[in-house]
C-alpha cells in the first residue's frame, strides 16, 4: 500500500467512525452500558460465589450443612434482585442521564424521573401464578414482574430511555410549555413549574400509547418491542455468522487505528449483554443455559491479551522474531497485554496500517470464536455464564466465566498456542518486507 | 501547574501513558497534573484541563471534542507511534508546547 491509498482508506474508516461515534443515541447507549457494567460485574461475582462456592451440592456441601449454605445464598439472591432483576430499569436511567449530558441538557433529574415513571407506566403490574399441581392460574396484582425489569425487557429500557428523554428535552425547551409567573418568585420555584407541564405531557403520552396498544392490539409495550425489534435483531447479531461478521468489521476498524468499540459498542454489545444477563439468571436458577454467544464469551475467547488475541502475537515475536525493536515493544506491551489491553502493541509495533498484520489480527478471533462456539455446543466446555471484567487475564478468565470449568482454561491455552501459528507466517512476511525496505 | 487530560475509549490504555508522562515530568521537575478518562467522562473533566489529548484510537472524536470544549483549550490526537511505544516524554513535551502556544 502506498501512502496516499493508505490515507484514503484511513479517511474513509475515520469518516464512518466519526458518524457512528458522534451519533448521539448510539453514543448514549455506549456510555450507559459503561455505567451499568459495574453492576453486571457485581452480579457475575455474586453468581460465582453463590453457585460455585456456596452450592449445596458442590464441594462446600461436604464441609458445611447444605441448609446453611442455602441460607447464606440469600445474600447473593438479594444482590441478584438489585442488579440482574432490575437491569432494564438501570439501563433506562443510565441512558436518560447520558443522553441529557450528550445533549448538554442541564436539569438531568427531571428526565431521569420521567423515564423511571414511564417504565412503570408501560409495564403491566400483574403476573399469573398457578400453584403446583393445579391447572388453574391466578392473576396476582400489585407486583412489578421481574420478567419485565430484568434482561428480557432491556430493549424497552433502551427505547423508553431514549424516547422519553428526547421528548422531555423537546417539550421543556418549548416556551409554550413553560408557566410564566411574574413577581418576586425564587428561581427554584419557577424551575419546578417549568418542568411540570413537560413531565405531565410526557408521562400521559406514554400511558395513552400503552393503553391504545392494549386495547387495539391486545399487546403490551414489552411484547411489541421484543417481537418487532429484539428478537429479529438479536437473531442476526448473535447468530454465529452475524456475530463473526460484526466482530471482524470491528477488528478491521482497529486495524485502521479506530477503536473497535465504535462498531461493537453500538451494534453488538446491547445484544451480547442481554444474552449475558439471560445466561446468568438461568445459571442462578439451575435452568438450561440459553445462549452460547454473549458478552463474556467474546472477551474470554477473542480478547485474550486484547483485541485480536494479541497475546499470541507477543509470544510469536518473543520466540521467533529476529527484530530487536519488535522484541522491545513486545516486552513493553506485556504487562498491559496480561490485562487484555492491546493498544501498545497495536499502535507501537504497529499493527495499524500494516496489512500483513491486520490480516491475522482479524482472522485470529474468527478462528478462536468458531472453535469456542462449537466446543460449547458439543459440551466440551461449559457455557459462559458469568460476566467477568474484560481486564481479567486469559486462562483465569475462562475458568471464572464458565462458572469454574477448568476445561475452558485449557481451551484458552490451546487457542493461544494455535493462534501463535496464525500470526507467525504473517509476521515472517512482514519482517522480510520491512528488511527489504530497509535495504 | 499545567493540567493535561488524556481521553481514550475506557481510560485504560491511556492510563499506562499517564504514568510514563508523570515519570517524565518528575525527571524534568515540571509540575503537572495528568489524568486519563473514558470519552464518556469528557464532559465532567475538560473544564479542569489546559489541554485534551485524545488516544489515536478515539482520534475520530476530535471534531466532536472541539465542539464540547468550544475551542477554549487545545484538543489534539496523540501521535500513534508515541502512543503505542508509551513515549511519555515525547507526549508530555508536545502537550506542554501546545499549552504555551
């Protein structure tokens, strides 16, 4: 590649990244997920303690009475209630906040409260219950069903969060919506009046829309969104081909120096997180695990040493490279790489704008994810069920993310070794080309 | 006291650079305050900064960032080789020069 074509391609990537990165709703979505991540990780940590360590049928059952373990588990259960089971509400609030900040809207508390209120307005506060052995089912009222506030309702949280916040900001900046009070009245009082009408109009609109939906289509908001948005999109993005495609495009962006989160943060992560939450809940309830592909699955098998499983590239350089500068950079990149931070090697070597290294950088995750997918599908390793921090070092991350399955760590090790040989031929060509250029 | 804000996707990889920049500043006995945040936290942080340095991987946010800071302080993208090689001294030098201008 000569310099002008390089620049041309880089500009095109930068243009797309700028558009996607600056799109205010997608940005707010990404920011919101960053805000709720600690709660996901807390839930993951709780899942590990409760269902690996405190499991009555597990190894602790021999040391402590199983009933005592069950009692202790209730701490973790309450944490799950406050994280996983209300994830949709957390998402809605976080999105509202970040959309306000990104729009430069100052009075953030008003739209946040509107969103929270609206979430409950569109949620049916009843659930059906049938006692064991009975064919009759009863409708229980005055409850907030967790099936609406947990992972499965997440897109309602996203959509209500975005719509209600935007609507509120529009309404409250409309002068006609503000009450004019003359006289010597403190600004705080005027402010409270100025949000009054927008709040009322906003919540009423959602209540009426939800009512009409119910009357005309006999459907609630949640069912509508899950039928027309969540299910079809999730089918595309978290099927193996769709998932590999989006991940590869994201890594290709990284190959041109643009962080992969521009692509995956908006197009993939919401779906991966939803799958993650589904899995954590199913694991906690001893149900069949529904998804192979999820957030921690990607981090565990495709972000070892950072994007592109670059830990393998470091190993390839340590063992096989003849270039001193490559070895020096790899030494420097080792510590960040152990925590899956790959920027030093990506920009330092560099991989960016270097076609010979971009190719394996994109291929390596396709290989590892495909292997891990089928290994999970045929039962060679347990499903990934625990959200781990993405900075958890490889080998350890496999063990933790699968709820303590050492075979996942072995698989990670095998993938790392094989990936060394995916990088190796490209590294050799790269070194030969650069040696020729230096002559 | 100069305040230098580094921004990247999650404030993780730039934090390695921050450490190296602090070291370089110490060696030259320059008084600086350097910290790293994610691009989502830019809004809460830029007002305390004299310059915003973007990691090259979020270089696409430059025009957006300039809009946020309203051209009150310089915004620049860190050279990607300096960034990858965690060349704290070079990045610090560029930043201080840009603040002076």
